[in-house]
């Protein structure tokens, strides 16, 4: 019956071609067989011709990967308007317009406009440079194509952007699924769909002849794979059904790009909301106080609004993007490290825990076979031959593109495989089960097949027929080998009646243990120094490996890292999430970790307040790379890993990680210093204005003066994006802890306010009885505000910088510019229009005294704060 239905469908007319930019045929809904779908796409099992592929590329356009799609300027502008500070500023602008304070409203709206434009163009430029850097990391897909109709089909690598609907593609472990595809053939295939569904465990997929009912959910059909996912293990051949904007990922996420909430976002978020609450509180406070003390009415509102505006760090987004883009460009230029997501550079500077896999990071990942032992621990070359037969046939039958390092070492050691048994089936290695199986048939030996299983010792022993005592003895034998630093593969076999049907994991039981293959892997030459360097920078290193606990511990010891008590994945499984966090903090080495364990440990560490970086290169590291604050990988990692990592290193070298972290601290340090200095001065000014507004019979500054002063501050503070931070900043993770930060800005804000109030006294003294005392007061305060701001920039930024003997940097120059404007603007022709009068010379003498005192207090407070921070 089913056959007849299939034959009927095969004879059914092919659906007409839809217009360009639409998929050629719905990928699953039609319920077409694989062959019908191939025909509907004008393709065949031998793929498209090169000419046809070129025509389709022109028709359907480039197949851009999700992470590489551009954000339009319009969306960027809308996003910048959604920023909470901008929203509050807009509200204050509207409020000013409502009470017809047109001057204030215009200045506020211009501030919003200028900061949005600067932000959009800064982000656009930064994104362009990231796109250029990303272009250095080409991602390819393996397509089956023909030179012309009659020619043989060939597989070749093409840039992912050139994949077109109708292409036949090959997929292997670590490949990105280049477009939406329908599986034609698949062997042991599982894909990571985390970017699509949020689910971190790989999902099994298989080819089906006739699609039936699929489980609910757009990404659930088992015979379809989607752009945005990647192959965890297994292999497949598939037909491309939709590319670029027509893919399901593009459709599902067109409504808005999903941004990860980074460590930086978390800290800035906390600080921003505290400030915003303060901003919202300021106008009513000023109004009420003005009414109660001076009987003023709504005419105080523009001043109240201007005071609130004075708190805003408008330049924050601009300073952030500029500092990060410059840092990323320098990293790429000087160290060939590519940052694929800009905020990750800031987070890299905050990383205080770095999780690593072992192989290739601490060791060279060039394992060599050092021995083959039987169950008694005696040399037995037969064990190596079984392992090699398994490696050879899993490689060939599962259609894997390249052997992994252990298989390669086994094949190298075993040399010729010529007249061994023939492989008839294979279940390739997967990092969750940590096993690989081959089914072998010896020529001339009918009716019996041999199952050869190799893998991690515990997993193989679990499938062998052994009593508890013997199992424990074999585990001890393996532990003794591992304690010497060897990597291990256990080998077991079983005789089974030959069969035509499929072999499955359920067949891997009742095995006979054959022995162990041992491997040596030399230590990475730079690892020991880099570990010490990272420790000196306050970065805790943790090893998350799939390997034996003994091997991992010995490698750490050899590198001078105390492994302490190794936690195995089984032990971690027995802990709740709440228990795992503290345990993970205490532990340096985690062994026998599968992909999910690595991700769970990273998540647990983040939950305890750490900023976690993860360095890995294999598909088994994907969930952890997603889970970490910053994912790092070497350039030669598989495509899927490179596409999900935030930072791509030129090589897998801990020293390169150290350099990248330093660059992150450089950019992050500048952003932190900017925020500290800006907000403490802003807050200080606001405190002082509120206090004097209560005391004075007139406003201490007119709204226009507050806003001009704000503009001058903003312009000067851009210099922070270009500064070289002091060595002290580079010595520890740059972390904005909202509490400590708020303590800092209120402390220094109060010192600033004290200087302002002292100036108030000086002004009262020197301008008392003067003819134009209001104008003189305004001018005096304006000058003092800019000079104190300039002082703060130099003292809070400079300190150790000066001791390090460096020449004046951009911040010093900007501070100088600010001071000059502060002194000269009131005296210039701009003074009178801004309602600023002239000041008696005595004022300047007394002001110099106030400033000298202020500088002395600042230095003392800064050093005390520095000592407290060092101790904390
Ligand atoms: N090709 C293979 N066939 C069978 N078993 C393997 C194979 N490769 C690795 N194993 C087993 O699986 C265990 C875990 O290996 P895997 O490569 O998943 O670890 P990993 O987490 O990548 O290790 P590392 O942290 O050292 O990079 C190994 O100790 C080994 O016993």
C-alpha cells in the first residue's frame, strides 16, 4: 500500500516554481519523498551544475549566516532611543516643552539627537570593522556539484554565502548547517539547535523517505535541519531548500535581533537604574523645596530639569563603542585575535574564571601511542590492532571527513590495515557516550560478525561481562596508567550472529574486555608560564575535560597547577545546581565531562557571581561556549565553534588568551574610569546645586549654563576612549560592581560637592555687594565646575600613570582644554549671552586655594580607595 502511494506521488506533477526570494518548495509541508523534493528543486542526487548554481545565486542572493546579518541604521536608531537614559532625557525634554521652556527643551532634544547620531554612527562603524574582521574567518560548506550536465559530480568547499536552493550538501561533525535542508541520508546525526530553540542538548535527526506527522515546533521535524544549527556528531547528505532571508531562522528572528545579556550589561543596568531613579526624583524635589523655601512656582522647572539632565552620562554609548572598537582593531592588528562580538571584549576584561579543555591547551594535541596492554597489564599488540580496525572502519563507514587525534594516532601506530576483516557497520564516536563501535566481518567466516568497541575505560567496562572484583581491578590498572599522565582507550569485543539490519547502541553489551591503548601527549610549551601569568592577573583557571581524572590531574601537576580534589561529572550530577556552584568554585579540575556537564559547570560558576570565559575547540565544547560570558576558540576550530565563539585566537595558546584578556581590561578599564569620573562629578554638581538652590534667593546656575557645562564635560570625556590605562588597571579583572561603584561615586561626589560649596563661600565673599552679583556668581561657579572636573579627570585617572613616567595622554589634554574653557568662556564674548559676568581677581586667588585643597583631598581619598580595592 505504502509503495503504491509512493509510486503515485512519484508520478504526481511537480509543483510550479515560486517567485524569487521564496523557497523553491515548502521544505516539509508537501510531504514529498526525497526524490520528489529533489526534482521539485530542479536538482538531483548528483547536485546542481556550476552554471545553474551561479544563476540561482544571482536570483536568490547571498546566503548570509544569522550571526553575520547586518543591523540596519533605522533599527539601530530605534534601539538607541530605547536606551533608558535617552528615554528619561526625552521625557524631560517633553516636560520642558509643555511648560514652554523652549530653550531647555531645545538643548535637551539636541543632546539626545547628537548622542543618538554619534552612537548610531559609532556602532555602525564598529560593526563594519567587526564584519571585516569576521571576513577573515571564512565559513565554508561542502557542496556536491557538476562542472556540466554530463560531468561526474564532485564535492567541493564553497563559501557559505554561495550555497543556493537545490544544492546537495555534505555535513560532518562541527559543520554549520549552511541553510535550511532536508536530509537525504544520515548516519548517527545529531545537531545543536541552541541558537534556534535555546535547547543545549543535541537533537537526533534522520532521513525519512516519506515525511509523516512531525512533532510540534518549527524546528522539530526530524528529517529537516536548519540554518543556525550545527552538527554535533554523525554525518549526512542533504538538499538545500531555503537560503538567506528565506530560512526559518531568519523568519523567526526578523522581528528583532536577540542580544545576549552580558556581564557588562548586568553591571551597567544596575547602575543606570539607580541613576534614573535619582534623575526622576530630582525635579519634584527641587520644585517642592523651591516652593517651600522661596515661594517659587513652576518657573523653577527648567532648572530642575537641567539638574536632572546634568546627571546623565550621555556619552556612555559612544565611549563604550569607541573604546571597544579600538581595542578590537588593535588586538586583530597586533595579535591576530578576532573579536566577533564587541561587548565580549569588555567582558573579557572582567573574566575572573577561565575554563579550559585540556587537550591542545595544556597539551599539544599530538597524541602518540605509547603502549597496548592486555587485561593483566602485559604488552599485547593485538589490542592495538582491534583499536585500529575500529578507528579505520568508523572513519570510512560513518563518512567522517577526518579522524580525531586519538584515532589518527592509533592508525599511525598500527600502520598497515590491508588484509584485516571488513567493516560492515559503524557507530561513530560521540562525546556523550565516549564510545565508538565497528562491526567487522572476517572474509570466509560466514554467519558471525565481530563487534569492536573502544572508548573511555568506565564506559567500556560498563558494557563488559565482569564481576565487581574484576571491574575494580581493571579500573585500578587504568588509574595507575592515567596517574603517569597517559591518555587511555579501552578496547572490548564480542562475537555476534551476522545480520542484515541496523546495529544500534543496544548491541554494545555483553562484551569481552581486551585491554588498553595508552597515549602520551607532550605539554604545550607556553602553558606553564601562561598559567602563572593568568594567576598573577587574578584569573582562576579551571580544567573541564572529558578525560580520565588521573590523566587530567597529572597534566596539571606537570604544569605547576595544583589539581586539588578532582570532581568527576558523575559526582557533579549528584549535586543540585545550588550545591554545584560552591563546589565548582573550590575545584580546579573537572574530569569525564560531557558537553552538557561543561555547560552546567560554567553556568554554576556564573551563578556564583563569576565572569566566566571558556576556551574550547571541539563540538563537545559548544554548549559551554554558549553558556560562558565569553567564548574563546582557536582559529582552526570547526566552523560551528568559530561561529559561536566571541573571540577567535590565532592559535590555541594560553599566552594568546592572556593577551586578549589584557586588551579587554584595557578597553573595560577605560570605560570604568569614564563612568566613575563622569558620574562622581555629575553627582557632586547635582548635590551642590540642590544645596545652594535651597540657600540662594536666585538659581545657582541657569538651565542654559547647566546644559553648556554638560556639553563641555561630554566632549572632554570622549578622551577616555583613547586613553592607555595604568598598569594597576590591567592587574585585576575590570569589574563594575554596582554597590562598590555607587559607593565610589557618592563618596567622590560628596567631596566634589564640598568643593562647590566652599566656592559658594568664596563667591559670597568676593562678589558680595558687587553690582552684578548674580552674573558674577554664575560665572564663578561655571569656572569652578569645569576646573574641578578637569582636576578629577587628572587625579582619578592619572595617579600611578604619572608614577609610571608616561607622557601626558588624551585625558590630560582634554582636561587641560576643559580648564581653559572654564576660565576663558565667561570672559569671552559668549559670557554675556550666557548671563555670566566678570569676577574680581581675588576670586581667582581664593579659587586656586580651594582647588589645591580639593586636589589634596582627592589624592588622599583616591589612595585610600585604591588600598581598599586592592585588599578587597
Ligand atoms: N575516537 C575515539 N574513539 C573512542 N573513544 C574516544 C575517542 N576519542 C576520545 N575517546 C574517549 O573519550 C574520552 C573523552 O574524550 P574527548 O575527546 O571527548 O575529551 P575532551 O573533553 O575533548 O578532552 P579534552 O578536555 O582533553 O580536550 C577520552 O578520554 C577517550 O577515552
